[in-house]
C-alpha cells in the first residue's frame, strides 16, 4: 500500500476516528468498531493498512507455528496487525516476543478484538497495542492461529487485507481500501465544520446560535 503511505497517511493523521466514523455513516459504510482502545493513554493515533489474523480454539488439530509470526513476516513498514479473537478476554493472543518482533519489522501497532499480555514489555519498547484488556493466561493450549491475511470480522466489522485501520483514544475504525478517498474527503469536510463551530464558541458566540448556524443535528444528512 505505497500509495497510502505517500498520499493518505498525513490526511488521516489530521483527523480523529470520530470524524472518520461520521463520514462512513454519511456514506453508509460499516466501519466503526466498539470497546477496543489503546492499552495506555500515551499511545494516541495509529493508522495503516491491515494485516489480518484470525484465531480459533486449540484442539486436536495442532498449530505449526507461534501465532502472529506469519503476519509479522508479511508486514511492511507502517502496517497494522489486526487480530480477530472473537472478543475473548480470558486468554492472550499477543505478548512480548511478538511485540519485539513486530517493532523490529516496523509494524505500526497491533489492534486486537480480545486481550494481550506482557503489557510492560510493549510499554518498554513503545509498541502500541489496542485491545479489550489484558490477561496473564497464555495462548498455548487455549487458542491457535486459524488464518493469516484473509478476511476477518473485527468488532462487528468486516476487515480485509489492505483495508485501512485507524485507532485513537476513542476507538478503532476500518475504512474499505476501495473507498479511502471518498471517506477522507467527507471526513475532512465534517472536521472543518466542527472546527469552525469550536472556534466560534471559544470566541464567545452564543452556543445555541452556533448550533443553529451549522445545523449540527443535520450535519450527517
């Protein structure tokens, strides 16, 4: 996704996930997840093309490798590894060895529909992790990798390899790769309108007059 890195990253980084979510609501695109946030506050905004991983329960079919390693091997600089563990928070699907490996490879972050562990390790190397929570229990004997870089469901949203994943302190959104320009253009318009509203409010204008002027309730129509 070199075109993303050159043309779109700066535009996304100016916006918030809420701007992007609102734009996708206008465009009737399902891309807003829920309940997944950075594990520490200093990890603010991340954005990049998705490398997807899907987990499944461990059982008679055995895993042939450490989960997540194939995704790290495939990743290019700035990619985001996004893991579907079905929202499970009773077992980890990311830890310190994976974080160090991903950091060396240039991965921008990992975003998990589930839990991580070894959070101190991730903090020590400043590797951003978004998840539903942390847990100490290992993945060994509990879950295993089912697929890498295939379509997954993540927080109720379809994610394919190369779709754009964006996270900040509000949560995570996923933008279909075919609709990046469309979503960005709409999000930028909404961002500018909201910034104008804030400037007028801070300048002392009556809040109800500002609200009526910009028709906030109809902004997404």
